[in-house]
C-alpha cells in the first residue's frame, strides 16, 4: 500500500471521528426518519402499546442515527467490495499463471 493512501485513510478516519463526536455532543439535532414515523403510527393505532425492550443507548439526535446508519452501510459495502475484489484478483491471477 502506498504511503499516500495510508495518509488519506488516516485523515478520513480522523475527520469521521471528529464529525461523529461533534454530532454525538449536539443535543438538538433532529431528523425524522422511518423509525419515528412507524412509532407514531403504532401509538396512533394502539395508545396502550408498551415496547418489549428499550435501547441501551439513545443517540442525542436524528443526524447521529443517520451517521451511524451510513457508517454501517459503508462498512458493509467495504466488506462486499473486498470480497468481490479478492476473488476477482484470484481468478485473474490464476488465468495469468495458468493454474486451476
């Protein structure tokens, strides 16, 4: 791996960490998503509904939830990309060397 790529990855990680810490500390960040709409609909249909479980940690706002959701998607895409890239490189290497 080239040193430039390593530096870019470290810079990206630092920027993401800074944004995550900032968004976690901001308490008035609100962004309505599908979870909130579903919760409102459930309570509209059944006002006596009680949830089975409570979350261990509640993010301070919707943007933090969106940030975590995007991070989860990015990690999943990275894993899938690495998987396909690895097997593509393996098949290409086998073709070049003539091994089966």
